């Protein structure tokens, strides 16, 4: 199967420090991929390069068979990538409905309202559509971010630590939602919660010191001595 | 939806009724206020809705004013064509200034726009052979005739001002209700998020600067033609501060705010200038009080207390 | 007079401009550097210094030199206190938000300028030079061997040299205070990171009030020094503000060293340029220069490359 997203030799330095180094990465359509690694492994830098928030120092990025390395972020989003922020970044003074409508309106001329209702319903926020986004709890703002991602009907959805700050019941609902979405969308997930990774991911990529340390099924990765060493070495708690 | 247009339509109707009722002095003041409110509406598109604070809007106002006044003065162009030339000039100047200044943000954007406007003002003085320099240009009454209507007479002048104001008011309402308008608000709230929803935020901001300049140009060209004077004083920093003040006072990010702010401030300055030559003191005091106590202005207070969904 | 002596006069005039400009701009730069506040009312503090000097000297009515010495102390201190009061009553309440403080200082500009118009009036008033020594300057020329002669009209005054020396002394003093005293350390710490400075027990609010007062005091000092040469007028702040903006931005926002270099360069070149070109054209070029520096080289012409 041809990959929907690939990188070749992707790297980025900050003031001489290599945050990401020579990463070759392939993601298949319909796949749920988890990206894990110790703090400071370069995960957020890596996905920021994918979406175009940060320019790479070297290497190339391909989306859906075309090179996107030089495209600005908004052009990549138009091609079908979507990104949810690690730190929630909703439009705090606008209503939930308007937040999601902004996401939907870019691709839809008509039927925006229906798409908005549907996206909000899927994350369980339909009843609160008229409220101001800034009044939501942190966990609900994360769900709103995901609804904004859904409303874009992307072919690749990048989620940066989506379960951070969610309650256990919300995490269960989140897992179900991601499985449902993955029928139509490839998903790349930065995640710290190992139970989420183990249950959801088809494959896992482990980054350490900006390089790919291991890649495989959740079970393979969990069994890898190199991965265990990396985690034990930097985060004693695992 | 309908309600918005009804409220704003009612304001325009009231201003039309006022044409027949107002005593002569206030009739003249209101005509000025309506034209200047177009300037404020344009400023509000950029500051209130897009969140960009410019300190150089006098440049766009003056581009409209001189763009209309100089062809009339130098080549005897008629007021209709001159008006179009003024608006076009302002739009082009705004497009160029926007394309350059939008490479910066925040405080740097404020200073860059201020500097461009200052350079424009000085250029008007330098080119005094054509612009009249400090003296400006007086446009003869004989030239201010459109379809044999005398625009310098009080009645037609008021109605022309009302037409300009009505078009600008409804245009800004339609803009802010449109998809593009919503994106401008999104940029004000969180530019990075808007970009990652796939919107070309630079292009949208450039559109906002350009449209804002067009409104300012409408006001500048209209003011020059209707009141018969084109002067460099309209290009000074003061005329960049005024629209900021009007919009802050009336309520940034509301459609009615610019008009309310212009109206109140005009009368405030007018009253003060009867009392003292230092009437600009009022401007300073109001600016400080607004930033301290009422950052939402009149419109913000209305929205908070009476009408939450006010556009 | 021939070209050479003419140029020498222009350079002297430029050095005077540079000295006054450096004082004023370093105040603006200090305030921006430590507080991240663009003080649009800075030019009015300069004007208040000049008007204050007129007030002090004419109120005391003593010998020019004693009266001027008193003005040199009293006017900047009063202006500094006024500015500190503004900081506490206005800027602090805006939480030093960059855009809102600009709007507020625009308001302050009008208040100070118009209040001066109401009390002091619209006239330009002179202050006598405290000492009026004229110093003739020599010129060398090759005429049957090297010759020294004294062209008519080529002279400067002792007072002008005093202004240059005083500005240099104050700026050196400011540098020493910033580098070697506790106060300077607190300012630099606050500049680096206000929150961390507060966590280390630095009274950030008081530092801010002091910095704003000090910045205004420097502008006022510049105003006192210039007034025997140019007279005091309520609108004199506008051009001075523009010039110090230019200096601060070209020198790199918030960098004192860059500000000084830029002040000397611009002061000197302005003196020289305005002798040969139309001052309006020179100002247009200067404002455009500021705009383009901000657009294409925001760290200033002398600043280091982006962080």
C-alpha cells in the first residue's frame, strides 16, 4: 500500500542542537499510528514539521504522493491534513458552534450547520453548542479541538497528546471515537498514556534524541530492550 | 439575522428623518460626522474585527482625499470620477502598506504604519507645487456639481453623506456576517489556530488592511468633495489617532460603535473647543479613561448589558 | 566661508544633536527594554523639561548660571516624579499590556501637551545661556606651507561644548549604574524576566516606577540642556519623539549600546545632511528607514541576528 504520509531524512536543528535527526517515516491510509518517546525526544518538533508550523533544516515530506516540504501550513491543511494542538487552542471568546463552523466552512459552501452539529455530536458536546468555548473545562476544550479536527474531514489527523487532562470515562469515549474515525482517516497520535497506545495503535514509532529508536506493533515495541532502556534511562517511573 | 439589518436600517431611517428636523448647525455637524464615521468603520474592520492596531490610517484617509481633490484641482475632473480615483488611490496605498507592514506584528506593526503615514504627510508638504503644501487645496464650488446637483449646498451634502454612510455601514455589516468576516474574527482571536484550519491568514489580513483603506478612502474623498477642502492637516498623526479613539469610544468590534464614537467625540471636541484653545486635552483624557475603565467602549457596554448577540 | 569650515560647523552641530538625542533616546530605550512599554509621551517629558527650565530660571530670577544649575536638577526630578506617578496610576493598572499602554501614552501625550498650552501658553520662550563664551575655531590650509588661520564665523560657544560633555557624563554614569549597582542589577533582572525577578524578591513594581521615572527624567534633562539653544515651546516634543524613535529602532529595540551608536550616527548625519538637503526630504528618508528596518531587520541595524 502506498503511504499517505512519508518523510525522508527529515531533520531540524535549533541553535546547533539536533531536535530531530534523519527521520524516515511512512504512514498508511487507515492506519492509527502512535508516536511515543521520552520528554524532549522531538515528537512535537517532528509533527510541527509535518503540518508546517516549523520549517525543517533538511529532508523532505510527502503527503498523498506529492511533496509538501515547501508548502505553508494552510496549504497542507487544504490538502487534507488536520492538527490539534498540544496546549488547547480553541477560539475562547467564540461559541462552540462558531469554533467548529470555522473548521467546516473552509471546505463546505453549504451544509455547514449540519456538519457542525454532527461533529459536536460525535464528541458529545452537541447540547452545549451555544456556549462560549472559553467557559468549557479543560477536558471539554480538548474534545472541542477534536470536533474541529473532524469537521475538516481530513485524510490525516494529527493529535498532539489528546488525552491529557481527560477523565477516565472521557478517555474511554475518546478511544471509541478514534476507532470510528480511523475508518476514513489516517491518524497520527502523540500519546503518553500507554493504555491508550496499546489499545488503539496499529503500529507505534518510538523517538529518542530525535531519532527513530524502534517501530512495530505495540507488543513488539513493548518487548524491545532498546525502548525499555530509553524509558528507564530517562524516566525512572516508566 | 433580519434583526441586525432592521436595527441598522432604523438608524439610517432616523438619520434621514433628522435631515428634515435638525437645526442648521447640527445638520451640518451630522453631515461631517457621517462622513467621518465611514473612516471609523474602516478602522474598525481592521482594529475591532481583525485585531490589528494601525497608527497610520491618516495615510489612507489622505490618499482618498488628495486622490480625489488633486484631479479636480489640477485637471478639472468631475466629482464622480474624482471620487472613484480617490477611493482607488486609497485602496492601492493600503494594499502596498499592508503587504509591507504585515511582515511585522504587534508593536512593530503600529510603529511601521505610523512611520509610513508620517512619510506620506511629509511627502505632501514636499510636493507643495501640486498639493498646496500647508495651505492645501480649496475646491471651487463650481466644480462640486454632480448631475447638476450642488454638493456644496447643505441639503444635498447631508443626503450625499447619508448615502456614503449607509453604504459603508451596510457593507461592513455584510462583510462581518460573511465567511471572510468570520475568518477575520478568528484571526483576531487566535491567528495560529486559524492558519491551521487552512486559512491563508496573511492574505486575509492583507484583505482587511486593503478594505479598511478603501473605507478610509471613501471617507477622505467624500470629505474633500463635500466640504470643499483638501489639506495636509488631515494627513497628520492626529487623524490616525482619531479613528482609533472613535472606535475605542464607540466599541471596537461592533458595527454601530464607530458611528456612536464619532458622534460623541465630535460633540465633545466641539464643546471643548468653545471653552479653550487646548481642546485636544479632551482627546487625551478620554483615551486614558477608556483604556483604564471601559476597554469595550459604548458598544461593548451595550453588548454586555442589553444585547449579547449585537453584531 | 569655504566648504571645509562649513563642514566642520555641521559636524559640531551634529555632535550637539547627537548628545541631546542620545540622552533622550536612552530614556526611551530603557523604558522599552525593561518594561516593554513604548512610551509615546516621551517627547512631552522632553518638552516639560524645557518648559520647566524656563519656569525655574524665571521664578528664581537669579544669575543665569545659578538659575540654570537649579533647573538642571529640579526640572528632571519633577518630571521623573510625575512619570512615576503616571506609571503607578495608569500603566500598572493596564498590566503593561503593550497595545493598551501605547493608547494610554498617546492620551498622556495630549494631556501633557495641552495642559502646557493652557498654563504656559503658545509662545516660544528663551532661557539665557548660563555662560556665553565664544570660542573661535582654527582652520588649516595649504598656502605656501601649512597655515593655521581663523575664518570669520567659524566658532562655537562654550555652552555647546558643555552640553556635549554633560550628555557624555550622564550616559557614562547611567552605564555604570546599570552595570555596577544593586539598582542596575534589579533593572537588568527585571528586563530579563519580570516574573522570575519577582520570585527572587525584586520589587518589580517599584523598579518599573523607577525606570519610567528615570526614562522621563533623561528626556527632561535633554530638554533642559537644549532650551538655551532652541527656546521652549509646547509643541517641541513631536519632532524629538520622532527622532528618538528612529534612533531606538535603528539601534535595536531595547539595546542601550545600539541606541548610543545610532544616536551618534543619526545626530551627526542629520546635522550634516540638513546643511545640504531639504530637511523635509531628510525626514521622509529617515521615517522610511525606520519602517524598513522594522520590516526587514527587526533586531536593528546594529543588533545581533534573530534569537
